[in-house]
C-alpha cells in the first residue's frame, strides 16, 4: 500500500490550500484558532462559501452537488480545512443526516431535504442521547405512536449540540416494545423544530458557554412521511450514521495545527530560566503526542484505502475515534501546562495580546473532556472493536 500522495493529489492539495487562503474570511479563522464561540451565522456562512465553490459536500453523489473526488481527495480537503482553521462543517446535516438520506431516503425525501443542507439554508441537530441512554443507545425511551398519517412523539433528548440553532432534528424514537431485542422497535424520524410541543432548554457549561441542550417532546405530531427507512428498523440507520460520525472524529488536520501553536506558546513560556520547549520532560510528552498523531494519520489513510471501493465504514473506525479524541485531549493538557497562569477561564478586558490569545485555553481544556464521550464513549468503542473486529 502506497500512502504517499501522487503528483496529481499533490497538485490538488496545493489548489485547495490556495483557495482556502483566498476565501476563508479572517474573522472566521480568528474565531476558530482562538477558540471563540461560533454563531449559527458563522457556521452557515462557511457552508455557503464552500457551496458556491461547489465544495459544499465533497462526499455526496455528484447528482446532488458532490465533487466526484476520490476518497483521498476528500481526505486532503478535510485535512487542509482543519489545518487552515476553517469553521467545522455543520456535521448533523451535510455529514450525518445526508448520508442516511442518500442510502435510505426516498427520492421525495432527498429532493425535500438535501438542497437546504447543501446551500447552508437549514440548520440540523441530532436527537440520540437521553438521560438514561447515552452510550447504551438501544435503551432509549422517547416514544413515537402511529396515529393515522402521523407519529405522536413524547420524551426527552439530552446533550443535543446546537439545538438552540436548529431548524430540524433527526431523532431515534421507539415505535414498538414488542420485540425481544432492544435494538428492534426503534425508528428514525425527521422533525421540524418549530413543531408545537418541542421545547429546548440550555445546558450551560462550566465555562459559561452554551453548546448543548435538553430537548423535550410533548405530544409532538410528526408526519409519517418523515420516517426514514422502515418502521422499527431505525437501528440499521443509526449504525450506518454512527460509522460516518466516528470516521470524522479524528480531526488530524486540526490537531497538526494545534501542535504548531503549542510549540509557539511553549517557546514563549519559561521554566527554570529557559523556554519551556527546551524542558526535556515537556519535549518528551510533546514528541509522544506527535508520534501518535502521525500513526493516526497513517491509520486513517489505510481505512480510506479500504473504502475506495465504496465500502461503508465498519466497526473498526472506532480506532480512529479513540486515538483521535485522546490526542485532542492530550494537546489541550499540554496547552494548559504551556500557558500556566495565563490560562484564565474568561477573557480580560485589559489583557495583553498574549493574554487574549490564551484566555480561552482553560475553557477549551474543560470542553474537550467531552471528546472521548460523544459519538459513543471510548470505553464502548473498545467493546465494539473486541466484539465486531476481534470476535471476542
């Protein structure tokens, strides 16, 4: 297996890099690299910019706006976006719900929902976790009872990222309790967030940020035409979607950008009269993370090579999720150590330029404790690998 880029792929990488340099707005990049909160308008703005270039959904079928890029070109694009400091692609529509619609949706459902995702006109969120159903998703209790041409939904979702921005939500709901396995009797529904009976309550983070929410459903009527795939077989859809979600959690491009920033900060801080970057213990820890990041990148390329033939990501992509999120957390730990007392929980109105660029590091450290939990906790990922890949 040749993991080096071909001459054509190198030319493509340079094209992407040049386009990002010319088209990524400075104010958006500054927010990303300084860990500032991105608004709904920020996120949709970047989606619109990429859509205008024809790069709004590289992995979609060409008939719906996809680029017809190879799997390696798509990987290069994501890496370069992360390295350049682009806002994250709104994952819940373009990267998560859209693959489900392409695979399981009807033609009418595709025509109805895909254009709004692609053009940055509609903001989506994901309704999976519940107060008693997080990593053990099959235990979910939010119910959807069929009444004529509608489902009546009652229940609660929690840790719903960006629900305060969302126009639509895709949800796993229980439509039957008459099956021997908990994974059966679950269905996949799309709901308009403006439907009567849906309410959103913010969950404020310890740094004062508002990113996640509780979503309540009280006798919410959802048209039956919003059911994706078959009733009671939503677990098949969920497994397919989670493969795509976990494939994108490695974020090696963004981590490489963070390594460079970490080195810059460590060079500015001193320990025992010398720059922190020259401290042997600190350099050892940093080198270990860099080596692990290189190994993750190579592993990612191996999976991409396996997917060239159209193979959907399987249980083994949990490896990427585990190592990618652990590396992200390790980088935030080293970043916190590098800036020391400058890692304030809030920005100071009278801070120096150095302070302004480090004031969000402590909140980011706290926020990134979540990465080993979302998309299925890393403990659960290890169980998945042992059962599905190793047969244990």
